[in-house]
C-alpha cells in the first residue's frame, strides 16, 4: 500500500496531523455526503488533502459540499443519485470505476427512525433496508475491484451504537446496523493480507438534522450519553480508518456503554434500552 507520512498536503494547505498516513493518489468515495456526518467525512478527507467523489440525492446540495472540498485544495466531484435505485447505483459505480482510481470508500448513507413495527409504512421499512443494508453491500462489491486493484486502500462502514443490542420500537434500525457491523468484520477477515483495510465506526448520538435532534432531546439525560458533534466523529473515524482499526467507537462514554452492553445480560438490557427509546414516540405510545 503506497502510504507516506506527510506533514503538509500537495497544495501546501493546512498541515495534515503529524504521523497521519495520507493516501497518495486515488479518490475517496463518500455516500450521503450532502449533510450530517457524510458532509463532515467529505470535508475531513479534503482537509487531509484527499480528493473526493461525493454521492447524495439529486437536489440535496451535494455540489456545494464538493465546492467546499475543492476550496480546500483538492479535486471533488459530486454525483446526485438515489441510492435506493440499485441499477442506477451500479451504473454509477461502473462509471466511477471507468474514470477514477478509488482508494477509500466511506459507506455513510443510512436512515433510522423510531416507530412501532405495526404502525410503520412499508416505504419506511424499505428505505432503512435499502440504504443501511443493500446500498452498503452493493457499493462495497461494485468498488472493491477498483480499491484493491490499485495500491490498496480503506473501507469505512458506518454502523451505530444501536448495533450493540436489539431495541424495541427501533427493531429494524439496530438489526440493520448489526448487519453493517458483522458484514465489516467478515469482509475484513476475507481481505486480510490484500492491502485493503476494512473498518466500522459505531457513532453514538449526533445532532445531524432536525428529526434526529428532536429524537435525541426526547430521550432526556440518556440522549446526552455519548453525544458528540458529527465533526468530531468524522475526525475520529478517519483517524481510526487510516490506522487500520477494525471497530471504532468514538468517545469514552460510548466505549463505557459498549463495556456495559457486553456484560449486562440481554434480559435486563433489552427492556431497559427499549423503554428509554420509547420516549422518542408520542406520549400515547410510550411505555
Ligand atoms: N445521527 C445520529 O445520531 C447517528 C448515530 C449513529 C449512527 N448514525 C449513522 O450515521 C450515518 C449518517 O447519519 P446522519 O445523521 O448524518 O444522517 P442524515 O443527516 O440523515 O444524512 C444522510 C445523508 O444521506 C443522504 N441520503 C438520504 N437518502 C438518500 C438516498 N436515497 N440516496 C442518496 N443519498 C441519500 C442525505 O441527503 P439529504 O441531505 O438530501 O437528506 C444526507 O446527505 C447513517 O448511516 C446513520 O445511520 C447516525
């Protein structure tokens, strides 16, 4: 893998953190890059002198993020695409593979929510599965030959602290993030020795958009546990990815929560976490 320790990037911009390996050549693809954590990943990579290919919904303003990344002295290309459209997504990956060398993939796009399963629309359920499970798998499969065909590279899959336990009223979200966690760890083992490092990050709560912020605030004190800004999470994620970590848990409170989740039996943990999460529902639906 062609890596070197750089203190400054090619354009002479702001110093890259001392001792941080910087990739030479190759684009970083970031999904869901128009806002929230994805936008922070895009700008964090650009600050480190890494060129980016940014994917998000058409009309999401992802071009503005690409302009900001270019303003940091890197090349940045934006593509508007609905990642639930599997054929469209695979066509786009083929185009990327034809035109660009890719050395980093950040599978960030994802959707969540808190609803009783019986009250959920099929569209709501399908959106979570399409983005959290199918798009992560398809993107990784489609870009892997490009990533492993160069000088090696990195894949960072965004899971969640929610992956650590099943949760009532969220049901499908923690299950989908558990998929991301297990998929990453299996693929990491499969790619051992190939020069491609695969990591997963488990963020705790981040106030990335109005809906998520309202849900976090309804959890009260519990919502504050492990709360970090998306900028901080993106920085920790990119550091962890480049240092080849398998599982990245940002923030000491989240690491403590992981320790507790490992030792507290499911018969205690599951009702407790589900009760707290039910606070995100309307008053009539809480337990
Ligand atoms: N926020 C949290 O508390 C939290 C905690 C743990 C894990 N995570 C995970 O972190 C990741 C990012 O979360 P976030 O809170 O930053 O999410 P977000 O604010 O909802 O942003 C998601 C991004 O994906 C884009 N997007 C949505 N649907 C898309 C589609 N069909 N095709 C292409 N792009 C699409 C959005 O575009 P628009 O700008 O047009 O909406 C946006 O850029 C997700 O995987 C999430 O599960 C979040």
